[in-house]
């Protein structure tokens, strides 16, 4: 199996949290050993992540389990608390155990567990609509979650830090990012309020097999406008050459005008990753034009 934390995974964590994450990385193998003994797990593989480490495991009877570990207890606590709020929903991964002090969450395994990224036109749109409806159907929880305005602020602060001096900056100037942030912050103060996934892109939705269909993982939960959770899905057809309106039309359960507005506000964030990698495309150019 892969190392508990290889160099590439460590670099992603440093990019996300800064060099102060180093001691957590050093202590991670010992933490995994303790949790594996407590929860009767056998670690069989590791998956990359930007906010922690995800380990694929077998339980005592050989059943699939996923152990998630994060250096920021606030992130893991928020994720586990939201997943517990969505407990019993078929479109959301289920929590089996937590250790908030250690930043650890044990989840059910999903088979085959493949991401919806790279599916092109083969997107189960009816299931996506059902997923969004399930997520937003629960009563507002008594547990404290950050507001969507707070989520937006953190997203743009991280984006600005990553943008400065990167290959993306010549094509995505800071002024455009600041303009987008102002639009997003304004949107975050309006609209209906629901418990949001907060990071619902195709990479955070897995295929759980024909009986269950697609299932959401890795929330960054917050309270705010449900249209926010539709952005990456509305933009998906546009990435394949269709129009934004065609993408919005595939999400009839959301407010179409607010989805469009959120797409324009968050377009620079969607464009940033390929631009940082030095790979502008017609899609990234369309996103930047949308943001202006």
C-alpha cells in the first residue's frame, strides 16, 4: 500500500495549512496505529486530499471502511457533525465512529467508490437532483455551523494566498478576484437558508453501485443559500462546450437565477486550479469572462 503520508500528500497539506502542519504530519503514522487498534482496522490504501489524509481500510470482518484524519479539528468536527445531521440519507456517506480530539472520522466504505469526475455527458442528473434535495431537506440543525458568508470569506482568502506569484496571476489578476469576492459576499447574505454541503463538486460524489447510486462525501458544511451547492454541477456541461443555461436547466430544484449568479461569482475559483498548473483552456477563458 501507499505510505501513510508520502511527500506529495505532505506538500498538499503544507500548501493548505502552511509549514506549521509539519509536526502533525510527523505524528500521523503513530496516530493511525492507535486508531487502527481501537477500531479494529487494517489499512490497505491511502488517498490524496488537501485537508487531511484518507485511508481505505478493512474492518474486523473484512468490510470496507474509510478513516479520515485532519490536522484541523474544526474541519473534522464540522464534517462529522454535518454527516450525523444527514444520518440515514441514502445519498450521504454514513459515520461509524468519531474522535473529535484526534480529528478522526470513521466512515462506511462505498463500492466501487469511483468519483464522478471525468464522466463527461454520463452524469446521472436525476440522482444529482435527488442528492441536492436530500442535503437541503433536513431541518436547520441545533449544532453551530459557520455561515455561508464565513465559508465564502475563507475560500477567497485561501484563493488569494494561492494566486499570488502563481502561474495563474497574469490571467487572473487580484482585482478580478476581489471583484468576485464582493459579489459572492453579497450573494451569501441573501436567499433561503439550508444546511449546505459546501464543497459539492464531482470529485466529492462517489458511485456506490447500482443499488444505491451516487453518494456525497467530504462536506465543508455551512448554513446558507442552497443554490451555492449547485455551482460545480451547473458549470459541468459548460466545460464540455454547452452553455451555462443548459447546465442550470439540469438543476430544476434550485433557484436558477441564484445559481447563475453564484456561478459568475465563483468562476475565478473554478478557473484557478488549471491556471495555476499553466493550462488555460477555452473553459477557463469563459469562466474569466463570466467573472468580469
